[in-house]
C-alpha cells in the first residue's frame, strides 16, 4: 500500500531529476489528475492510501513527463483565459501570450464576423465567441490533426452553431467575400527555422512543427495574411496578430499595405513586443 504524502515526494524528486522546471507543481497536477482529487486534498491528506491501479497509472504518466511530453498532453487539458480546453498531440498548447491577443481583439472589435486563421485547439475563436454571445465567426486550420481538437472544443462548449470550422491551407480558397469580415485574428507560426532546434525539448519533440515553423525569418505566414486581410476586412475592421518580438514587429509594420493603419503594438507580461493591431481604412 502506498501513501499520498510519500508518493508526492517521490514524484517531485523524479521530475526535478529530469530537469522539469516546476517539479512540485507538476507533481501535484499529475497526482490530482490520476487520483481525481483537487490540489487541496493532496496537502490535507498525506495518509490517504493509493491503490495499485492508481499507482500504475501514476507511474505511466510520470514516465511520459520524464520523457518531456508536455503535461497538458498527458492530462489532456490546458487552461486558457479562465476556461479549459481539451488538447493532445497535433495541436499547439495555447500559451499565456495569446491571451493578450484575445484581450486586444476584444477591446478593438465592434461588429462583423471574425476569422481566426490557424485556430489550433480553437482557443482564440472560443474565447471570442464566449465573450460575445451574439458574435459569429470562422476558424480555419490547415492540419487535420489540429482541426479535430478545435472541433471537439467548439462542440464541448456548444459553439459550433456560431463558428464555421474550415479545413483549408490556402487563404485564397476560403469561401469569403472581399470586405466581409469585421476582424481577423491570428497567432500564426512565427519561429524562424534556424531557431526551432533551440526551443525547449518539450516543444521541439512533441508540439506540431507546422504550428511553429514560420520559414526562414519567421514571417512567411504574415506575407500571405497581410495582403489577404487588407482585401477581406470591411472598412473599420481590425487585423490583430501575435508575433515573435520587436524585430518581427518592425518588419511587419513595414510590410502592411496602405489600407491597413497601425493601431499599436502591445507587450506581453515579459515586456516583449507581442501583439500588433491594424485598422482597415
Ligand atoms: C502557433 S499555432 C496557433 C494555434 C492557436 N491559434 C493558438 O493560438 O493556440 C498556428 C496554427 O496555424 C496552423 N497553420 C499553419 N499554417 C496554416 C495555413 N496555411 N492555414 C491554416 N492554418 C495554418 C497550424 O497548424 C497551427 O495550428
């Protein structure tokens, strides 16, 4: 028979030895998930017995995490702007920086349908739809393996009736009229190719390359998106994009066409330039 308190120490030690950054927090999240209890129970009941089945499940989850599989894939959940998303291999785990993109988009957007280009788990589209109960939009994704997570999340939150999920790689092929959109939002792949191998092992080995690889300078997706957005936004509509920092911000500002008027560039909590917004004149 195993006891919760000693297992908690064991899992924390194993994670620390594997170089996981926040071993105690992650140990608690793994234990909570395997045992189906909240974190407070872990503190309050160190004597709780853990049976053999639970121990086997815990060992399996621990082995995956020691192999640097992201915790969100193991437990199948990721938090975004106060709600939970179902995630797994094939979709990018939504990042806190992207919450800034949504906040900015909501502050600017007044009306008209939105388009979320490269929706991944559906995080951005879902946040917009939840914040605006009357809104409708489109969520586009090129990767079938990501699309199924977006579909699942939209369905779980009963939002498929307000969001058309489109499997498409080419912007030109989207069934949308010029001047029809009230807002375009995107967190496209923006990591420069030669920086990909320098990302954390969890990311490089497990998260989809297509969600990260932005071409040689990281800007390939924006080269396609900016001219298309200029044509497909209605006057007064907004384009809001996440990007990789000050260098990309400067490049993107120079790349935008004359009908896109820069609103501003916002920094994330780490002080990095992160979200650019333009208004369609
Ligand atoms: C950085 S991830 C963002 C995922 C999600 N929007 C988020 O913020 O968590 C970029 C997404 O764009 C998708 N993608 C890449 N190229 C695309 C294209 N040409 N058309 C549509 N989606 C694309 C990737 O598969 C990936 O899901």
